[in-house]
C-alpha cells in the first residue's frame, strides 16, 4: 500500500495496480490487415505527385488529364512512397496487403478528385465564355 500526504494535511492511500504483461496474444490475420489499413490512413501521404500531375494536365485539357488519371490511379504506390511506420509489421503479409490496398485506394481517390476539380474549372470557364460574361 502507498500513501500520498498533501500539504493541507489530507492523505490518499492506494494499492498500486499490477499488470500481467507476460501474456500477449499475436494479432490475427484479420487484425493485421485492419491495422495495415488504419496505418495507411495515418501515414501514406506521397500521392501528391500523381494528384498534382493530373490536376495540371486536366486544367490544360480535361481529355488529356484523363491520361495521367487513368495511369496513376491504376498503379500501386511505389514501395519507397508508402511511408509505413513499422518495418517488422510490413514484413507480415496480411499487414502489407491491408496497408498497400488502402494506400492505393487513397491515391486513386486523390487523383480522381484532382481530375474532377480540373474538369469543373474547365466547365465553369466554358460556360462563362459561352455566355459572354
């Protein structure tokens, strides 16, 4: 039992809790997959080149912008761009699969969002030009 005495004369008594950390269960395949997806959501950020290339090309021409959008959204992120937090976990197949699938989905979403922005800008510009304003 431990005792804490305060300056005002009061005291708190408590028994320190002990944790049994000797039993740690390994993560299941499903848990590793989910952890990989969660970590990718937190750490994968290197899609900016693909997104920026699509946006710039799409602003020049939405039809031409489809070329980098299709190419970059259909390819998986490079291993060097994954920015994963733990090398040991990345060696586990289920974690790797969850991380890379989520990273590709993030990259696809950003690429197509940027193409959509470029398309919208071009559409608004065409409407403004057509109406003479």
